[in-house]
């Protein structure tokens, strides 16, 4: 593993994206949001994805100059067309619109279609929470890696959800896939030469699959069995079908197809706590609940109680100070991306 500074990672990603055809401001924003995923510890959704992004960009799978536009708005609801641009750009617009509508109406529901992979779900929900709003983000994943409960055909993705609640200090952040593990973790395990734990994936015969090199064709397992399947299905309807985006058999495998538009669907929901009472009192009550939970007696075998997002936000602070670890294979791929443009790899 090699440690690189956060700023050098942003500069490198922006320089590569700009050299590959993105306008500089867009390249800067995409790079910032990619590294934001790494800062939260979602390494499978951050700079790890840059080689895949570049491959799709070169093949025409991404639109480097999208006209991201608001195509409808009724009251507190809106629909955005991303024009096949980078998902980070589309979600930047969606979060901005959702925040504005929530300040006006108390609540906002903003759907998106013709978008793309946008990194870790928590990045977008956190933007709202750090502005004092409750943020919710749901997406259809960029490749189907899960079969319906009891089935064999891969018709569902990880379909994640993130919910961020503003607190007195850090927000409370839930960021989870509807599968036991995100597929990015499978790819990271392969990069690191590690085996997967039993319970992440099964093969077509239902046997545990632990070798990430054999993951293709295997099925990720849903959280809670049929409950996770049900959540993935419903999230797909809300983020995909409702927005005119891809879901089910229509989902394009982002990892295998460099040329086709994925038509990824996402939804951002924002709520203003001020509509329900004093926002300061709400945050104080969130902190009181935090203290109740973390101060409660742990079970045997546990060191203590940790709330959702605690580890991710602590990692963000640590990585901002100390840098981000990169496996050697990834560093090699990054160096290969920068070399044709004379861009040095991220600084050690």
C-alpha cells in the first residue's frame, strides 16, 4: 500500500479528466466528489473508478459536455436529465435543487435520469446534512450483480441508500447497499489479493463464493435475505422506473460496456427540520439520542456502541490529515492514465 495526499489525489484526477475532454470546472468537481468517497472509506467508489471512467469517456460512454437540465418542476418535486454526463455533476445539480426546494417547501423530492455512477451515496446525503437539512439519496446501481431472492438471473443491483441527519457535531450517516457487500468491495478484494468473507456472494449452485477473481456470474447476497431483495426492488422503482431511468433487464453493465449510455436513475430527498420545530432543539435531541446509544452497556465481545457513519466520518478526519492508502495495482493503473498526458502520479 502507498499513502498519497488528499490534495494530490484531487489534482491528479482533475488533470486526467480535463486532459480526457472534461471542462476544467467539471473535472475539478468530479475529482473532488471522487476523493470525497475515498475520504469516507468508500474506496471502491472513489479514485478506484477513475480508470473505468476514462475508458468509458474515450469510448463515448460518457458525454464530456452534458447539458444537465431541469426538465420539470411541480411544487416540491423536480426531475433532472443528466444528458449522460458524469453522475457527480448530475448529483451536484440534484442536491442543489433539492436543498433550494426544501428551504421553500420544507421538503423536496428530486429525481434524475440519464445520469451515471456518482460515487458513494453518503457523499450526496452529507452535503444536505452539513447544510442543516436531512438528506436522503437512493440510486439504481450500475450493474446487476444480484438475483431475485430464490432466483438465478442477475436482475438487480446493489441499489444503495444513504440517510444523513444533522446533529450538534457530526451528522448521523447511514450509507448502505441492499446487498451484504457492494460490488466495489469485491473488486477491491481482487486488487488486494484478498479472499471475500463467506456470505458476500454465492455461485449459481448456491455455494459460498470467496474468490473475487471468480465473481463474474456469481450473485451478491441481499441483506436480510428476502427483505434486502424487497428493498432493492422498491428502491429500483423509486430511483429508476419513476424517473424514466433503467431498471431490471435494462440496466447496462458499467463494468463491461464502455459505449452505451447507462441511463442511471437516482433520487435526492431533502427535509428542513425547521418545518417541524426549532432546528437547534432537533440537533440537541439528536445529540441526546447519540449519547444514549453510545453510552449504553455493550454486549459481551463488543468494545462499545458505534452509530452509523461514525467510522466513516472519523476516517475522513484522519485521511485529510494523513493521506489515503492506495494498493500497488491501482497506483500502476493511475500512473498509466497520467503518462500519455505527462501527468505525474499522485504524490507520496
